[in-house]
C-alpha cells in the first residue's frame, strides 16, 4: 500500500545519484527511512538514475509505488555524477539537502551528526572519510587530489570528494554543476561566500558491484581543478586576468624594442643578428592577443545563458516543480 504524505515544507531532500546499483538501492532506502523516522523529519529521497543498464530504474520505480517520498529522475544515458546532482538540486525542496552515494559506502546514520554541525553556523558540511575502505590505489590518488585541491582552492579540507554532504537549500541554488565539478562543490560554495567545514564520518567497504573510479576520471578532475580556479575568480571579469597578462607581455616587448631602438639609433648597432628583436616583437603581439581574448571573454560573459547539459527520459514524483518532463516517448532538454 502506497504511503501518502501531506504537502508541507520538507526538512530534508536526499539527492542520490546512481549508476548500476540495483542491488544496494532497497537496503539504502530502508536505512534512510529508519534514520528519518528516528529524527521525526519530513523528507524526500530523489534518486537520479544516470543511464543505468541494469534494473536500477525498476527498483526505484517500485520504491516510488509504495512510498511517494521517493522520486525518480531517469536520464536518457550516462551523463556523469555532476549532471545527476544538478538535476537533483533543481528538484530538491527541503530546507536541507543531503547528498550521498548509492553504493552503501556512505552511512545514513551520520546524518544527525552532520545536521548538528551545520547548525553550529555553517552552510555546508562535507563528510571526511578519515578511515577509508577502498583499494590502496584509490586512497593514494585521493590523497594527492585533496592535497592539490587544498593548495589551489584556498580552503583546507581533508576529503573534498566525499559523497556524504549536507547543504542549506540556499547553497545548492547557487551551484552550477557540470563536467567533474561535483568534486569541487565545497570550493564553489566557499568562493560564493558560504561557510564550509568538514566532519569525520564512517565509511564502509563496497558491498555490491564495483567501483566506477578510474585514472581517466582522476585526470579529468585535475583539469577541472584548473577550470574551477579560473571560473570562481574570473568568470564574470575575464579581462582582469587576460588584460593583466596582456599588459605585462606588451610592456615587456615594448621596453625590449625601445632599448634596441636606442642602440640602433645612438650606438649604431645592427639588429639583424639580435634574437632580442624577435622576442620583443613576439611579446608585443602576444600582449595584444591576450588583451583581445579578455575583451572577447567580456562580450561572451555578457551574452551567455546557462543551460543544463542532460536529457531526462522520465521523472516520477516531480509534480509541478521546474524539473517535470513528460513520462513516455517525449524527451525534454533541460
């Protein structure tokens, strides 16, 4: 028999991206339900099926049939975790938004601790898998990633990529997530002016299936670190970066050329065999190009409209919220 919930402001929205996790979904639902019941909280569980090729969507649909607090966003194919979180954040209606992985390695029983920490004056609390139950290759790759992310981002956390996080709703409304940017949500929130911290949480060994981690994902994450460092500083003012580089390059070339012109005119030195002449001309040209790139960036920024890069096959339980594609053959671009 389906559980009917009265419409009222929700305490929690749990956003869970899944890809081929059919074996763990039922158990995860039971654990979340037990925790929420113990907290006497109103909540919804938003599963985003990221193009699974197993029976994940069917399991979630069955859960929705018996409990309408369970929502399903099913992607047309695999777009990645960032797109899944972006869709879940758009649908989330709770005062607090919780993310966790669907593989049972994140423990829902940690939610009360995360909430308590959040209520100490923070806007985002990220889990810290202090004791990890992952292969050594994944643990060492994570250590390197977290070290360089802390170094470049200006925020000191031990575990940026822990799936278990709690946000105030206003935080997720400011996050634009794409590519591999889900790894840097604490960085984006911090740069947006929100208060971010972390809390040690329990981490469990994978019970079903296998990890989707790979070297290629680590490499993409490294490039995205450079992207997020640029975007959070200069997204709305690209000329501030390229203009400075352009001016420095132009001035360097100008003074080199001025010095060589002085030597040619007053010291009667020939310049045909002087490599510095070519360096000076090159720096001037590069400087003009950097400045032009900055101006073009300003023009693009003023015209650009953000769009989400995923296609939704169907959405169960979306109601009249903004994310509401028609169930069936009709595919909507969001």
